[in-house]
């Protein structure tokens, strides 16, 4: 006996399997084995295995081989699709306008995968399976919270399965209203049990958020909850509590202790300096940006010197800690407008799902809307929408709301058929095979080799490490860190020519990375090419002016170029930074007291 078909053209087992796996697998397996302590480096995988691409390939193959009816597209999916596709178009335009550079194609493919997931969810999720997907999501969040609490008990950094405490806390914050809504949407005969489950679920996730110490996620959840409460009041009663809330908020902001705390955060936290440098980067290419995935390459040249006075400064900054700023840096005003259009369409979908959608789905739609709001707000101080593992959850949530907005509507029944079964199967099968080959197998193999090379370097087996890293760059020639590690291994093996060649390639991919400039400059100095080494070491001191080693190396290069005054200035700066640094102490004999002393 054949199984019942889904109203939108898919058999129900395929729908539940694919989308439940998406909701569970993505958050749990975004960082395989990240649950292990960081000290267990040889057993821990910190790479992103492309589970998303695998899920999309499964969906494509499922559409191709498990369907019996022509593919059905709802008539109202057309205008829903405009906003997500506009985001993709803005990235393509930015990539074409900015010219080819490392990471652009990867970023574009990742966005395309997310957009495909969004549109697939909007098209194929019917009212029958919207709630099961939300329940699966909530269960995944419960597992994540339990893992984080276990890590806290074992005195391990509570990063959960997300590999980062802020990403994990954001996942929990956006999942909390979804899980509570799923529990409270049970029938009236089980209302007491639903309330007990909702309360227990909220306590579990809030406890995990507390141990994560992520302020951004907690603040976003608080703001969304407060906003939702204000929206629940109707009529004249609504304005009184809203006005009171505004008065209280303004009063709190004006309190001297609050202002002192805000100034302290602004003057000590690293984020304001990142935002300032990001704004400077936007001014260079305001319309179309520098290209998707270009932030880490572009930002260092615009970084304020004060950045290095902040406690959490780092040699390399890979994201803007603000999603909208990062979009502006990478895709300019065009990308920001497209993304705002996407948020607007999603908000309209959420409003329709809550107000005019299927009545049985309204509580869950409220929860998903609140979770979506938490994710968007949290990205004012972090980045989750275009970075694993939470990026695909954003697209899944957007597609869920688009689908829920049409559930129970008579318009959802209007559809047009796309026939030609053999063509559909051929195209979907070819697309699935390509995704599996180039989106799963190749990156997974490269990631495995990179980890194997890192472990070999840690064990002192430089020859094996070099072989692994060279195989990585053969399959992924734009992977900067693999070129750098290959150069370091070649240097330890005494092959300066190969080391210089590897570092030159890495430097081409990211010219404003301080470590690359310093390391390449040092290698060229060892080969006697002081004229080429000097500008690289100078640039390294500009990009990271807190490293005394690069100043010492620059001083020695200046001496070799017969520039004693410049050499002395560089050495004095190194001595000022750290007089006890081994290089400063060992090279001090080359710089006696200045003339006249």
C-alpha cells in the first residue's frame, strides 16, 4: 500500500526525516566532538563539517527519487522568494565588482545553501509538519543545554556543541521561546503538564545560558520578551504600560551608575574598536562592498591603533561583532538593503502566521517569531546569520515562518505543476551529486588532512605535516592558514625556498595579516633579501604594534641596510614594549648606548 503524499507534492516520510534532521543535526554536529576539552587537541575536531551541504543533497535526491507527482510550487512562493534571492544577487554583484579574492566563492556557496534551505522549507513544509520540526528543534536545544551544564560541572569551557560559548548561548536564547511554545500548545486536557514541561525547559536553558556568561544573548532574549509583553496589551491599556516602560528605561539610562558602567564597557571592550574599523572599511566601498567573505582580509588595514589597548585584542579579527556592519563591509549598501528586505518579508510572514494562519499553529508561530527576533537582535553585538553553526538555523527559521504564514490559507492550495519527470530527476540527481562531491567530500577530506597535519606538527613530525598541508592546498588553493602552516613546516625542515613560496602565497591571500608579514619578512631576511624584508616587517609592526619580536627583527634588517638611526628607533620600541623579551636581551649587544652617552 502506498504511503500518503504530502499536500505539496512530497511523501510525508521524506518531509519529516529531512527537516527533523536539519533541526537536530545542524546545531549538534556543527562542530564535531567540540564537547571535548580544548586540552585534548589530538582528539578534538574544531573544523566545520559541511552537514548543511549533506542535508541539502539529501533533500535534492529525495525530491528526485522519492516523488511520484510533478513538483508543485505554490503561487505565493514567488514573491516570498524575491527577498532571499535579492540577498544572493547582492553578494554576486559585490563579488563581480570587487574582483576575485580568497573566500568569496565559499561565502557565496554558503549563502546559496542557506537560501535554498529557506525556500525549500517555505515550499515543502506543510501545516502537518511545522510543529514536529519545532519540537525537534526544541529537543536539540535541550540536549545542547545539558551538554553545556555537564561541561560546567566538569570545569570545561561551556561551549556545547557549537564550539563557541556565544554561539551556543544564542542558539539556546532563540530556542527557549520555541520550546516553551511547543509545550504550551498542548491540548486543554494536558495544560497542567504543558506548563510544567515549559517551566522545566525554560529553567534548563536559562541555567545553561548563565554558565555561558553571554551577555548579548541574554539581553536579546530579555528585550524580545519585554517587547512581546507590551504587544499583548490591547486598547487604551496598552499605552499606559508602554509609556511606563519607556519612562523606566530612560530613567535607568540616566542613572549615574548606569552611565559609568556604559562608559567603562565602551572604553574597555574590544567591540567598539572593531565597529569603528568596520565603519572605516565601509567608507572605502560604500555601494557594493569589498566582496562576500572579505571582512578578515579587509579589516586589519582599517583597524584603529587603540584596538590593541583593549584587553581582548587579537592579532587577527575574523568578524565585525555586528551582522549589519559586516554585511555593509562585504556587500555595501546594496547588501544591507537586500538583507533589510529579507527581514521585512520575514516579519510580514510572522505577522500573518500569528494573525491569520492555522489557529492550531499560532502558539508555535509566536514562539518561532520570538526566537527569530532574538537571533536578529543578538547579531547587533555578534555574528550568527552567515557563520556556522547558527547560519543555517536562521534560514530554516525564515522558511518555517514563510510556510506557516500560508498554512490554513486557501491561497496555499493554488499551485502550478512543473512536469517533465525525467528532467527533474536528472537535474536534482546531478545537483545532489555535485554537492556531495564538492560540498561534502572535498572539504571534509581537506579538513581531515589539515587536522592531521596540525597533530603531526605538534608531535614534531614536520615532514609528515608538510605533506598534509600541501595536499590541503592542492584541493583548496585559497586556504591561507594551510599555506602558512606549510611554510612553517618547510622552514623547520630547512627548505627556505619552499617556505618563502608558501608564505608568499599566504600573503597574497591576506596581505594585512600581521603574523604573515612578520614571518615572511623574517624568512626573506634569512635569505639575505633585506630590501624585500624591510617593508614586510615594517607593516607587521604597524598591524600589531604590541609585538617586540617584529621590532627587533626590523632593527636588525635596518642595520643590514646601513640605516643605523632607523634600526635604533625600532630596537628602542622593542625594549620599551618588553625589556625582558629573549630577542631584546640577546640582540642588545648590537645596539650600544647612543652617541654622546
